[in-house]
C-alpha cells in the first residue's frame, strides 16, 4: 500500500512533471540546477521526489518522479499509517496499491485526517483496533440530529443547517461538527488552515475580506434606502459624505485590531456587525414590526447567501460549493458529484433531474476530489459571481436573458439572430438548469444591431488569452489585505496599468507596488512570479524558454503556466502623423505579427501636445487633434481640446501608477455590459393558504417570509451609460440592483391572509415603493411632476430620520434611482468607436450622447437603442411592460425614467451611487455632478463636462 503523501502517479504524469521541472529550472553555467521546482505535491517524511541532473555540457535540469510506495502492513510506524489507521481502514488512500481511496487533501506535505477534521484517527490504547464510525466521527449536533443518527439531520434542519451550515456554530457541538465537515470553514480555520505556522496571516485576512463580509451587497443595499446605520458603530463615522458611506453591516461580526484611522485606506472601518433579522411570529408579530425590519430581512434572505461564511444555498446544479478556504480551493463540479477514490462517498448523489431545482433530503453534494488546489478556474468563481452583474458569465461571453426577451420577440416576428449556450441542453434534458437558468435564458451569441457581429463576445483575455479570473486578480483581491473595506471597489488592487503600463512608462513587474507579483515579493520564490520583463530572449533552461520569442513584458499565467505577450499602452500610441509611421517602441512587433502602434491607438490614448515634434512630444503619442480627428467645436474653435489631454488621464510620475482623471480603460474597451433596469424584490409570507418560510443567512434560524420577487424588468446590454466613478474617472454607471422597487406581502394572522404592507404604510393604490438615498438624491421625476412633494401617499422615502435625507431642498424633485460604478468584464481589443460617445462631424447624435451621459430627459429611445428597437414588450415575473417609452417604470405611481441621471441645465444629479470618492476631485479629475452639493460622492458627470461634450465633434476612427 502506497501512502507517501499522494496517490501513485501514472507514468505519463511523471514524465510530464519531469518535463515541467526541466523547463522551469535555471542554470548558472556551472552545471548546477537553480531553485528547486515548486511541485503540487511532496511525499511523506520529507522526501523530495526530484533530483538535479548534470548534463555535463554546462546545463543541468531537475527531474521529478512519483512518491515511493509505502505498505502500512509492513510499515505501521509510517506517519500516515500511524495517525489515521482507523480513517484509512474505511476510506483508504488514493495512493494504495489498488488505487482506491481518499486523496491526500494537502499534497504539499502530509497532514493527518484528524489534524484537519478533528475526531479520532485511532484507538491509542489499542492501535490495531478499527474504530466504529460513531467513535471516529464528530457527531452532528444533537439538537438537529434525526433520531439517534450521528450523521443525518432532521428534515426541518436540512436546508439551513445541513446544506448551508448557516449559524451551526451557535448550536451545542456545532463548532466541532463544522470543522469535521469542512476544516476550511472560517469558523474552524483558527484550528486548521489558520493555525500558527500554517496560513494564519492569510486566514485572518480572509475573514475581513469583502468575499466574507459582502458589504457591497448587504451594507450598500441598506444604505441605498437610507436605512439607519448600526447604532453602536455610528460614532466612527464623520460628517463628510464619504464617511457616511462607510459600512456598518456585514454577513458576520468582524473586527480589525490594527485599524488606524489616520493611515488606513479610504473606506476602511474598524468593525462591522452581522445583519441579523427578527422572527416576525414571536419576536415582533404583525403590527409591531417596522418597514426597517422588513427591508433588513429582505436583504438578508436575498443577498446574504453569497459569502464565505457558510455554503450558500448549496442546493441545485451549478450552485454547489463549500465555505471558507475550501469554497475556492476544493471546488465542486456543476453536478455536485464526487469523483474521489473514497469508497465511502456515494458517487450517484445528488440525484437528477431533481437536483436541477433542489436536491432531495437527505442527499448532499460533494467536492469533486478530496484535494486542495492552488489554482482555480473561472467555473469556481461562477458559483458565486452570478449575481446582479453576472460577471463570470460576461467574461465567458454568455449573457443572461432573464425574461427571455429574445425568444419572445422572435416568436412575435422580430428578425433577431441569436444562439443559446450549450452549457445545458433543454432539448435533451428538459429539467436542466444552470444556476437556475434555462437554456433559453443563457445567450452565447446575439446580433441586436444587425452588423453581423456578436454583440456579447467573451472578454479578450478569456477568448484569446485562455486566462482564468486568477490570472488577473492577485491574492489580495481574493484573500483581502487585512482591512475591512466598505465597498468592493476599495478592496480590488489590480488595475490595467499593472500589466499594460501607462502612457509615460511601461509596467514594472519588479517594483513592489505591482500587485500582480505580490506572491513573489512575499515569498521570494521565482515559481510565484507571474509578470516578467525580458530584455533578451531567454536561452535553453532559462525561465520563459522556449515560449518567450521576443523581448518585452510577458505574463506567465497562474492557471496554466502558459506565457502571454503583454502589449504596453505607450507602444501603441507612438505614431508620427507626419510620416504616417510608427516611431520608437511603437515599432515593436507583436508575436502575432504587425507593429504595436496604430493611428487609432495614438489618437485614442496619446496626449495632445500641439504637434510640437521638436520638443519630443511624440514620445507619449499624438492624441486627438483639432481639425483632424476632432472636428472644430460648434463655436468654430478648438478650445474643446486642451494641450496635454489624453483619454487615459493626467501624466503619471512613475511606472505602475494609475493616471488620475481620464477614462477607465473599459469605458471604451468593454463593448457590452449587463444593464439591468427595474429591480423588483420583496418578501412573501403567504401563498395559496400556506405560510412560507426561509432561513436567516446569519443565524440559520427559519422564520416566516421568503423571497417573493427578485427580478429585473429591462435587461439591456449594448446601451452604455457613463459617469464619475469613485476614483474620479469616467466609467460605467450600471443600474444593476439599484433601480429598486420593493413589495412586502406579509401575513396578517387575524384574517389568515397576506396584505400588501406598502399599501398600509403608504398609498393604498400602489403595492410597490421606491426609496431615496440618504445623501438626498431622489426618486421623483423633475419637470411636469416637479411640484410633487414626496411620493404619493408615502410618508417616508428615506428610512433614516437623521443625517442627509432632509438636507437637500430639491430632494423631492429628483427623477432617477440608484446606479453603481460596476466594472464590466467584457474587454475587447478593438474598442467602441468615438462616435458612440461623441457627436458626429455635423453635430449629429445629440440624443444618443445625452443618453450615454444621462442628461437626456427622454433617455434611450428606439432611435438610439438596439434593444428598444428589437424588444417591444417585456414579460417579467412582476408584470408586463411596453418599451415604447424606453426604460420607464411607474409601479409606485410616478413615471421613473430609469436612464435619466443628471439635469442638463443645472448639472443637478438625479441618481445616487453608494460610493464616496476616494480622490480629491482635483488635478484634472472631473468634479461631482452638482458642484455645490456633494463633491465627495460618485455619480453623474458635472455641468462643465456636459457643455464640453455638447461642443466636441469627432470623426469615426474605424470603418
């Protein structure tokens, strides 16, 4: 029986490893190998299965083999055999001679089963005796156990405590059982992955990360309706707007012992509190609970699932996952079935077709294999990142057609070319669902604008680069940096400049401020370095050989170890308009052929310096030039373009520095996004005479009320809207979940029926209600309806009674609902053309440009929107809507034009965002939309920029 740390490796794998070791080794010219290879496994007892082989010609290479076998019968004192003899007796090890058994979860060095899981691995008094399951296993908490079972829960504890494991740590014996079931759970990690000498620093960072706290969903949604902050934490907030946006609610109670108000980054807080709810049948029965109670419960039961603190719902195809560290590092397949060699795991559960909707008691899903992995695929990210923005689907080039708009339009006679994704096949398996979506809701190709091109292509990094999410996002983006941030954008460190450089400098992989190589800087291990700069082509045996065939910047992907050439922004901009030729680094040749520079890139990225070639201003590109690419303004002058202007932003002072101001790269390079207007959500307590229940996502307690609605009205993908994001750059503003309409259908026990709560506290004619942001941006249409004070019949449209809600004299005349500066994941090599955001040469396109930047009170129309031209009617779960008037919803009695963001005449903002500015609004960055009101808030573009955009006229750059 082979037990040395890993399964016996097939010969082809051994040879592949040997080749990988060879290619990764370095020579020093003396015949000695360089740094030892970093394998995905090592053997027990400290055996390192690689040898340095000197070829005698000045080169040397590492050659690696499989671990030697160990027979437990002959070697009972072996580490694995000695510690886990009873575990092995039932589960085996995948390294056994027969090849059947559980995999070593920690292949880099052997850890005993009980080191991680707890329980008992052997009888210390009689090591030869095989323990029973009842003796070896940690029992399920008695309060939720079915009869006398040590492993099976009660049916009433199945979804919340067994599948999701929410709040189990609050039960007697729950903490020990959580560790037994999943040592990587954050509630157990201090005794397992995060114990001293292991991954203790990383484990503490993860607990405070946005993937654990989910502040961007929980706190931000509550902030969006003006919900009062956690009272005992309110004192940490100052009077400034950006401080008012700091988080107090999260998915768990967590604390930063190293918090320093004077030094910590913007948005960081000292601690946050778990968003728990009340039991409306016992704690606050009908007539005593408040609107605030209901909204907390709505957000808890809707948004509280996708965090690392527990397993999520974990109940249907594509949605299976673990919690904590193993949520990513020990992934599940879409089907949730095990492929492990463990003979004790049922390989046929969960059973289908039932598991496409919800698995059946007492089944549970299983990790694909009982083995941790260092590199994750985007499929693992998809388990959570399918929420409002559908980020991973977008990255893969799949968009969700929630209301089946394309299918319905085609059935009604519309001529639309589109194709469904083949991730599932409802022709063959009618019950199949992926994250709850049917095949006709997953679109991989569509041509709404009729140009013969896919309107929703995958990201270029995915399609051409074969790059997974982890190839861009470094450890700090995943694990966090130890700070508790208030919003997700504050926690994400990586930017385009870290690989592609800025206009003044190429990216510097070896500078400590480049997060792409942060694991290399932290460990000093060359194997952890992913971004490289080659001044010469590497020779045989050197890092990068033979894939790196030209000098320049290259990325070695973490996911596959493949090399990708990384063009630098400044190379593409170096073009001489006089000679019509590339200059300097612009003459670099891409591995795929052709110069790095182009006229279009020079115009789009370059910095306009007045064509002063004698002063060397071609070094950083040309930029848009009056009378050539930029047509003279409507006033006959070229003052619309200032010297030193670049779309990238202001000049930088060093490599890896993101320019201030300017545009986000994806403002031009992302050709589509998930623009989801008209979010309807709320609770439902009663249906058809039956009370409906769901579980609190923090405590696991089952209470009255489940999610009755969570759906969008208009799912638009081509219509871009731009505003000022938290960094002071022009970027996408996305409606996502913030164009918000809420309904609460609650049970009145006195009549044993459900009643619309909003009708009782507001207007009896309208079950839906909208809310206002605490900083004063509102929900009423300006203009003809401008004299309306408050929404009809609704006494409160901001739930906070103190603070900013009542400071704005124009608060009751606003027309929009919230937007979010959410970044698209659909980067394309060829960007949008200039005329998609600017007026044409004759001043045409004003309606479209006004809609893009949000000052057009009519928003997008059939003339400016391919979606509105093709889709005439939307059938959503909450109602049927015509698109004749564009993106308009009046479910609360007021016609909300959801794409009207700023008043053209005054620059007054009609929408809010949940984000405070992390910059100071100076040095070329655009100011806030309404300069005299709230300069610390992200939101629509300012009045000055509106006037500039109305003057600039451009020619199309692309045929």
